[in-house]
C-alpha cells in the first residue's frame, strides 16, 4: 500500500516568494502532522490536524506559515514571503484513529531551499 | 520545556560490533519514549518504544530501556550489520490524548557500519 506522499520532493525559490507544499497521507488516517527539520537538527513540530481542523498549531513559527486540510485528507502547508531561514526539509506524518503512542508514519519530506 | 539530547555522530563501526547511542531527556510528567530510524532515501519510521519506567522496547535486535532515575533511553544492539547504517532519532511524547502524538525529537545520530 502507498505510504505518505509529499510533493514536491525539492523546491528552490527566491526570497519573498510564496510556496505550497503538499502532503497526501495514508488512506484512512485521520491525524496529520507537519514537522520541519533544519540541517543537523531533529524534526520540530509545526501543526497537527484531526480531520479537517487544526487541533494544535502551536509550532507554526509566525503568521507567514499556514496549513489547511479542507477535506480531511490531503494537506497543504503554505509559506508566504519566504525567507532564507525557512530553508529546511518539511516532513508530513499521519496516523490512524486509535493509534498508540509514537505511531506516526512519515513521508520522505519536501526539501525547501530559499535563495 | 521538554527536550531530548542524544550523542553526536557520526558513529562509525565495523560489522558485528556492539552499538550504543546515548539519549537523555528532560520532561515534566512521565512521557513515552521512542527511537525512530531514517534509512537513506526513506521517511522516518518507528523502531521501538517504551511507555513507562523500566519498560524495555525492542525490535530488529535493537533494545532500549526507559530509565526514570537517570532520565535516559539509550539504544543498544549487540551486533550491527551494514544494513543498520542510518540516522537514529530519540524522541519523547509531549502529549498523547485521543491518538494525538506530539513528539519532541533529538538532533539525530548518524550510524555508518562498514564490512
């Protein structure tokens, strides 16, 4: 079966541009997470969706970052007015309802480079 | 706040050597603890977990014991293989309720095993 799919796998953009990153979770998984992994660091939590709603967006660094999941499946992470410091790998993970602690399924990530 | 500290890599070993990757944590309450692994070209995947003190998680020959008194969760394997070459992340669950897993990750330790 298909795992978590993220597109694009690589994105190079210029400072100030707008970027969208897409996550297609495992079919039927109700929970969806976005994490950000900077070079040499572990993943940092950004936002958590349960169904269509963002249940915890406490990790979003500022109001340039926004994420949606309008139909409770695919999610899009949107970054406005990109800055060089936004360069990182953006990871998406999903899990089914009733999953146990730590049981997240991660995609391979979208590598964003802001020039 | 909660945090995870793990030993810096890279760790370079010969095949069949003994592996230890140290992990310590700071947390309020009693979090669940995890080791995730990222093989080249793949997404992070859960390797093992322990949900309470003195629990031992194990999988694929790897083991880690939840030590509350030393706030540690060191990863060990008695005899590593070339196929174990990957990046290993220690993590704790900052929240777990109704299937919500908010994970805090360490910076990761790269393991390279040579024949």
